[in-house]
C-alpha cells in the first residue's frame, strides 16, 4: 500500500526531534529558534494548545454528542513585551484558514499570525 500524498505537495520534515508537516514549517521553526537565541523572543514551542472553534454540541439527526472541531497553530512564543504570539506557517492563502483564525481570535482573545513562504505575514 502506497503512502498518501499530501494534497498540497508538502513533505514531512524532522528537525530537533520535531516532525513538521512541511519543509516550510521546519524552516520557520529554525528562523524562530534564531530569534530565541538572539533574545528577541522566549519560550518557543512547536506544541501549541488546541483551540475549540465552537462548543461540543448534541446532533439532533444522529442523537449523539459531537466534539467541537479544533484549530492548532504551528508555534507559539512570548515576545519582548510579554505577549504570547501564535504562528501558523502557510504555503498558500485559503479562505477557510482565515475564517478559522477569526473564530479563534474572537472566541479565545488571542492573535494568530500567518507567515507565508514568500515572506508575507498577516
């Protein structure tokens, strides 16, 4: 049986014992580690918390409880002002990602930055 190919062509990358879902995500991790070594950020983590997009709910159709979908950014760290910053490495702009980010930011009061391979940050 052949391994499934990622629909966007991303290749799994292992760095410092962490398995990243893409080469770009691994490169961004290395860039953030440099910022941490330089003292510009602290507490870098490649295992951020999961954020619920809504509450668990009861489905009338199936008669079962449904767990809420979650969103997990790729990294988080503390900036020089003491604020927690969440980062998500993105290869391309997708509307669904922006919607999920808006839900997380409004429900949980956090800020999530998308960092693109071409250098954009939004």
